C-alpha cells in the first residue's frame, strides 16, 4: 500500500483457533505454537495476522487449500469471531461493535460474494438483485431502480425477468455480483467467486471485475487459490500458509523476490514480462536520440515491441514526467525469455 493511501480495513494480531476451550488456552498462552495447540486438541486456522488494506485497493488473499484464506476473510468481515486480535473498519474496532451495530455495518457497508451463493430460485433476476434492499425496507420503486442500475452494470441488462435456472453459470455469478453491489458496499468481500466457472468464462469475469473496479473503486478483499488470477487482479497479494501470512507484496515483488520455496512455487510459471515493470529492470539515464519513451510503471510485455523496435536504450519517465533511467532492448529480451535481467 502506498504511504498516502487511507487505510480502510486493518487487523492486528488476529488468531482463529478451532476447538473446545480455545479462548481459555489463548488467554494463558497468547502466542501458542502449532505443536502446543495440537497437544491441546486445538488448531489455528489463522495465526497472528496483521494487515492494512487501503481504500480502493484490490487485496488478494492467496494460498493452497486449507491455508486459512476463508477463515481470515470471515474474521475480517466478522462472520466468525476471531479468538484474539483486533479488526478496524475506518479506524473503528469491529470486534467491539454490538450485534445491532454489526448488522447495520454488514447491511450498509459490506458486500459478499461466494463461490456458491444461493440465488433464490423462485425470484426473478430483478427481485434477486433487489433482495438485500427489500430486507433493508427500501420502497419498491427505489429498490427496483437501483437493481436495474447494477444489473446493467454487470452486463445483464434485458434479463431482469429471467429466473436463475434460465441462466448460465457465468450469468448466475453476475447476478450474485449485482446483488452484492445493490447496497453500495464500501467493503467488498469475494471468496473464490469464479472458481466454479470454466476457464474462458472465468477470464471474462476477471476482466469484468477490473472494469467494474475502474468505475466503482471499492475496497476489495478477494480470496483465490489461483496465482494467475491473483496477479491479474491484485494491487497486493497476501500469501498464506498454515494460517500465517508468509509474504505480502505486489505481484511484481512476489515474482522478483519470493520469500521462500512455497511462494516461489507459485511464481515459477508466471510470465515475468507480464508483471515486471520498467522501473525494476531499467539502467542508468543515458543520452539517446531515440524518440520512443516508456513509463516506469509500464509492464515489460506491453512495451517490448516498441523498445525492441527502437534498437537502442529508451528513456524511462516517472509519474512526474521526469526521466529516471533507460531501458535497453537486450534487458527487455532477457525479461521476455525469463532470464533474470537484474543479475
Ligand atoms: N469450523 C472449523 N472447525 C475446525 N477447523 C476448521 C473450521 N473451519 C476451518 N477449519 C480448518 O482451518 C484451516 C483453514 O481453513 P480455511 O477454510 O480457512 O482454508 P482455505 O485456505 O480457505 O481453504 P480452501 O481453499 O480449501 O477453501 C483448515 O485446516 C480447516 O480444516
């Protein structure tokens, strides 16, 4: 997260320990080892996680099955009660909110999308999407207008009267997304929302999500076990293993400097040129007569043809249009073929 970004959601020292007597055990030993817990018949789904998630950020939680992703997401949304730790939404301690406040916060500030969320089979697309507003007591004309707006937004305009069983899996997922957006959530939790879809539809839905985000600028916490999906969507990725966040960084940071073999195993098959930026591989400023120019934030894959075509080093500019380095065609080629250009 950039320094000047506002923190929307934060957590400090969050633990979720499963098993009878977990609270008492944690009260006696606030930093238990996995072995100690096992001996007591307990198990930590989430171990001591602290995060700051910026407003408008797409924050991905990634890891193998059983690593604790869903449990962390549920703790952050307080769908389940953490055993220890704090969660702050806009600086307010969510774990101290009373039941009534929590219902209000969930209804008005949080949206949730799950892999298998139940659309109501006897309700039309319009009524499914308007359903959360019905619960809020929003009058019919207003809730239908809002529902039509979000149905349009997710590309289902014209299908308002269809029933769920008349829609494809991808379309049903769009209805679920529209329904979660109907209440204009500030925080959007998505737990493996596209995992049940075939690869082609999945790719379309990822593109759709990025398009929606460019318009809506929600704070998004998105769980996936698919690293390709993570790097396509993420501003930052938290990698989880055995309940812990073992690395947190941009896709580029994870690919260039994986913290350990577990992270490296995810990044191995990633096309480096799709995540590495000019800033990471550029050389010193050079005098050059080339007319081409690239931005420090440009991905190598996107600028490769232009730089190779230029035939000699191309100036690199930052967000203030200042020249901060140069990018040589050979470095671009090395990145494209997966050779570590920084070596
Ligand atoms: N209610 C529960 N009681 C006991 N153990 C649980 C409970 N819920 C989750 N766990 C355990 O906590 C660990 C983390 O589970 P979690 O569902 O968060 O993993 P995940 O990374 O989301 O996995 P997946 O990708 O398979 O959904 C797992 O070992 C799981 O068995």
